[in-house]
C-alpha cells in the first residue's frame, strides 16, 4: 500500500500548474489588472490594447471582478478580439450590485453581433471568478462563477491578441465605477505539445498494475 501512496503523490506532483508549464512549452500565462477609471468611458473612446502574447488553439480567460460600482446602473464591459480582425470579438458585461446583471455576446463576420446569454438578476457572483474558455475543437464555454451559461458554442477559429474595456453607454452618463480593479488571467497552450497528453491513461494502467501486484503478493503470503 505504501507504494500505491507514493505513486499517487508522484501523480499529484506531475499535475501541478508549475510542473505542467515545464512539460508543455506552448503554455502561456498572462495577467492584466485593469483599474476602475478605465471603465468610465464609452465604447468609441476605449483603446484596443495589445496583449504581450497571442493566445491560440486552447485558451482560458479568468475574470476576477473586484470593482466598486458608482451607481446601480453601472456596467463593466470588456471585449477580447480575434487576431484576424477587431470586428470579431467576445464580449462580457457585468452590472453593478444588487442585480449583478451579466451577459455574453459574440460578433463574427458571418452572424454579426449576437447576445448568447443574458441574465438581469444574480448573473454573476462577486465572491467567485467567471471563466471564458475556448478550444478549436469544442468552441466557446462560459462559466459565470456558479454554473456554465454558454456551452460549446461554435465561433470558428478564435485567437486572442487584444482587449478593450468600457462601461458607459453615453458620454453624459454618470461614472459607472469609482474604485477597485478587474483582473483578467489569460492561459493558453497547445495540448498536443504536452508530453503527458495521454498521462491519465498511463495513470489508470499503472495503478491497476500496482494494485494487482499488491493483491497477488498478499495472496501468496
């Protein structure tokens, strides 16, 4: 049994994020912290900011919203853009308390701008992080911090290279946000470059061999 325990501990070590980055050279991690004042502008005045890295094939954006809203109608909206064109993007909007409205929209050359999810009450949760994820095989999936609200939406090929944020619908609107930050973590990589891509299968086989060996040894003794 002690051998089985050691093997399980070894598995845990191999599956830690730090070690995973070592065994998959394509893995990229980038964190962006956006201050409150960036959201007190209209869309047309929002600059498109280039990321340090291009995130392709399989990516995940984790959203940690720590903004303090200035009024009940305030919004914090961010867009992530496809590398090929700024006319192709994914948009996530997060409204102020107490309603916490939440929406997800996509714009593609073929379909135009479409809201794929909207919840006007308890749409997101301040104590949890929202996650927007994508793979070139499974499409787009969005989790609002409590549940999945968009599942495997086909948006074609989407490679992130930039983002923008805004919060006002009109230039005369009152400030949407007065303090705090919104933190976005971008994680991406090519699973095919992971030397342990088939690791779960080896784990199952290895545990089976160990358990079988222990059983036979115990039976003989």
